[in-house]
C-alpha cells in the first residue's frame, strides 16, 4: 500500500468522527473503561485501526473481561505480552484469531476438507478452481459446467463484515450482488475456521455464479486508499457497538422468527402454500427454485417480534389458527421439522434486534441452540446440511438486526417452539458468559455435528446445559429449556410425520 494512501485513509477516518487513540499514556487512562477494543499487532494495519479508535495493546495494558483484543498477526500472540495479560487476572477478554496459529499449521488439503464440510468449495491444495461445485449457495437446480475462471477476487474480513473486495465487481446490480455473495461466503469461511479476521482469495467463473476459495490467510493485508477507509469504518463501527453494549445495561434481545411448514394432500402430494397465503402476509408463503422454476410450496409464519419467548410463541399460535381458518375443509396435513418431505428442507430462522451481530454471539447460538437441536432431529434430517443448516449461517437485516439461519423448522410442537426461543434468548444475551463453554470450537465436534456422530454431541450438550444453568437468567427460562435437554438425555427425537396441529391443539 502507498503510505500516502494510508495517511489519507486515516485522515478521512478522523473526518467521519473517528478519534485517534493517542499515546500509550493516554491509552492507559482509559484502559479500565468497559468494552475497550485493543489492537495486538504492528504495521500499517495496526496504525490504521488505532486511527479508528482502537487502543494499542502494550505490555502494561490490562484488558478486562468485557474487552476485545484484535490480534493482527497470523502467527499468534507475542508470548511475553500474553503472559503479562494473563498475569493481571483479566485474561477473560475476547481475543480474536486465537486459532490463527493452529489454522496456519494446517495442510492445504485439510483446509479444503474443513471448508467443504461447511458447504464451501476450496481448492487451496492445488490453487485451481474445482468443476461442478460452488463456494456459495445457488438456486436449486442450477446447472452448468464451471468455466475457466474469469476473475480472482481478494476479500478482507473483519469480524463478520467484508469491507474490502478487490477488484470491485462493479456498481451495477450484478456487481453489487457478487460483492455481497463474496463477502458473506468469505465471512463464513473465516468464522468456520475459528477465526475473526483474515483474507480470502476466490476464483469466480465468467458467469459470476460459481466461486472457489483458492487462498486463505489469517491476517489482513495492507489495503488501498478506498479500502483503508472502509476497513477503519468497519473497525470503528464494531468498537462503538461493543463498547455500547459493555458500558450499558445488559442488551435485551427483541426476538422474531419466520418458521416454515409444508402442507400435503392425504395422498402425500405437496400443496402450494400460495394457494391460501400471499407472499407478503404474516401467515404467508415462500418460494424455492426447483429445476430453474420458481415455486411456492412453503407456508411461512411472520409473527410480530417480542422480547418474551412465551409471547412470541403465543403470536405464532395465533398465526397457525389463522392458517387453519383459511384452509378449513381442505383436508390437508401439516408437516414441520428439518426435512419432513424429501427434497424440501424447512427452516426455523430466528431474528434478533437490540444487540450487535458478533462472531462470539453467533458461536453462542451455534453451541447453545444448534447443537441441542441436532440431537433432537430424527434420522435423516442431517441430509439438509451443509447446504441448509450449516453452523454460523446468518444474514444481516435492513432494520439493523440479524437473522440466524441454522435451525430447522421447530414448529413441531409448542413446547419445542418455546424451548428454542428461550434458548435463543439466553444464548444471544449471554454470549460473553457462555464463551468458556463452546464444544463446537473443537474441530472434532464440528465433524461430529455434520457427520451425525451423536455420542460426543450428547456429552457436549450436557456441558452446555451446565453452563446455561449457571446463568442467573436461567431461572426464568429453566422449565422451557430443561424440557429440551431432558428429551436429549432420554434419547428422544421429534416426529416429523405427525400433523403439527395436534401438538398446538388446533382443529385439523
């Protein structure tokens, strides 16, 4: 990067209201402030993030348990500095890229395997694009042969954002869509390896629809002038959100959801939900693309959000009653779950507002919610993964919140629904406290999750339960959450062949 460009980026960062951190002496005065974001690393990127308001980590720095340490080096931390931090008794800070050293030691073939497990195509081993597979989800039924890669893109990931894509795909609609998909897939790649920042290199074919990861680095390279500004903006936004949550009262999640179900005839044929429900209604329909044709087989409930899981459960029940009234006399069967009909996986996406989207929060949801649900699914439900239901699957929303897309449809019963919503509430609001109990940080457990190796997952779920029970807030949700873990310990799974109206006590 040109130094002049870096300086201009730093100057522009100040112009948009970002305050430079100043000297170590000045830093030490505020080091006990709650929610401080520290930089552990040197070089141009370190200078840039300091200009964004992050504090430089020195040997005498004292990060607290509500702080974040952004480690920039791909080779791991300075041992002397790490020992000094640990010696203070405040080693509970969230340290980014703690896994960088371990990831850096992996053979390229193992990186390829781990990324493929998460639904991403990678050929880091050979550096060549793979034929017939994609690095991101594409429409069902899309066909074609991968062309000779037309373009290489390099994506910078910071947290769960991708502020820099080079070269820029273009300002037109297809270019913006390609940048969005590259950014989202790159963030998932970094996240799935246990990292929080890094650089992902893609080869994308001429259609712009098929991409393959050909390089991954657990560090951020020096950006160009425009990239420097975007990176500082992303860092400043993260630091502001983190500090706001840490300094204020505990963030309270506003929960929303759009769980799906499918309706069948008595002969087992799918009935289009659009026959009864409009696409934009609260009791609505949703589409999928099958063999290149858009169809509307999914019924989707969109209740008004609520802070209380019990209230949201009641709103879901009212929408089910509405659906029942509108399909009265049709002699339909309603199914929910992960994959009650072959070839049509269902989702139970959860929406969160009022708290920041962070990798730590996403990992809390994976461990405290997705892991227990994995054990409650019937045999065969896992075939929806990794295309649907991959760990850490998320989307940002236009209203400022985010959508957690990993769970299957949990509409099977009201008790399952209330338990899922309660777990989501606990995990999202207590991600910091739960950071010490994340079995899925162990790569072998991620293998077990995707492979359906249930024995280690049961042990892991038991550990997660203990961690949840230690939370003061557990008392409020204990009955709903305990129901799920009791079922896991008893070896129970939900039944996707039963009409969900029975459990909800809704007339069939």
